[in-house]
C-alpha cells in the first residue's frame, strides 16, 4: 500500500503584541508584529532583570500548531517557557471584567532550550521551530537569562521575529479584556517615584501637569498621549536606577571600565529624557505618536 505523503498545510496566524517586561528603545516591542521586512525585532532593556516576559494576543481564537522563533545572533535566552490562555465560555466570561494582562490564568505548554550559538561564533541567527497543538487566544513567553558571551555587552535577550501557524476558529467567545487597565508594562515597579533620578522626576511632574490639564479641558486624545509618555519616561527612570546599581557593583570589584560604560549609558538616557518635548500641538491630538 502506498504511503500518504500529503503534508499538512498551516496558515499564518496574525497577532498583536500586548506587552513585555522591558524593551530597548532602539529595538521596541511593536516591531515583533510589524509587517516590515528586515527589522531587528525586540530586545530587552540593558542589564534587565530575569526572567523577561512577552504576551501576544491572537487576532482570532485559533488552533495553534507551530511557532517559529528567530533569535539575535548573540542575545539568546538560555531557556523559554511557553504559556497559553483560552477562555472557558462560562467560567472566564464571568471573570472577564476582573481580568487584566497581569492576572490571566495562563497554563504552561512546555519549554525549549535554544542553542548558545557559540559554535557559529555568533555569526548567524538562531532559529527554533516548536510544534504545538492547542487552542489559543493569548500566548506568553517567559525568557530566562541570556547565554554569557563577550558580544552581548549588556546581558540582553532578543527575538527578531515570531511566526505563528495553525487554523483560525469560529470567533464565538466574545471575550476581551482591557489591556490598558493597568498599563502595558508587566514588570512591577522596583522604585518609588521619589527614588527616581532628579531629571526623570522633574520630567514626570511636567508630564503629569499636562496630563491633568488635558483631562480637565476634556482633551482626551492628548491625555492618552501624555499617559503613554508618562509610562515610558518612568520606565527610563527605572533603567537609570538599575544601571546605577550595576555601577556600584562594578566599583566594588574595581571594574572601572564597566563603570565608564554604565555611566555613559546613564548620561545618554538622562539626555534622552531632558530632550523630550511635552508641547504637543493640537493637530497631533489623535496621532499615534512615539516620543521615546
């Protein structure tokens, strides 16, 4: 009897990136779902804390069959856990209003251990193909500490692209949470506002004043922009404090070259914060702007 050599055909599944625990301003999160070719994808912030998380939402409930991941040449996580969420029509519908992006009851799918890329001398990108067979609406990646190498100066992890394949299902769930309820940042704040750098704190006060003024005058389009700007500036303030902590550790071990690099990065972020323009013209009120 002749063998059936017909191969299963998977269809690409579209998704949106809901949030992540951090991002490098030069490699922002949104590029993961960008249709542009030859982009460099997402990268965690410099000297970030681990594990890092990324959450995706599929545009439609789907049967997920395969995940293709492409990693940066040298910024490769030592392990990735995969989690999914697919709502139960009765149970989760009742809790929908209580759910946020931070408390969805994800279920673990499994994990992979990517190659370190040491054998290629970090010249080629690492690619992983993961077979899945699960109904999915939300998907979470938990990325553990990077492989240590001299090419990865700031101990970052990076995903250049995420491709999902499977079949879309009938969208009869009518399930959607407010991803902006607690903001898009998944990480908990390590520092109180008063502990942030002086330049950052002054800029936050300036943004908060404009935000309150927009709300008072019912300029809600501009208010949204200021709210997003506030979140980004605060994240930059957290980065400054984290870099300062690393600098103190470098001083303890007499790594003055490391101190110099860290101080350069701190000064660069401070300069970035100081140069942020909070004078948003009326015509830009509804624009999808990026300030940082």
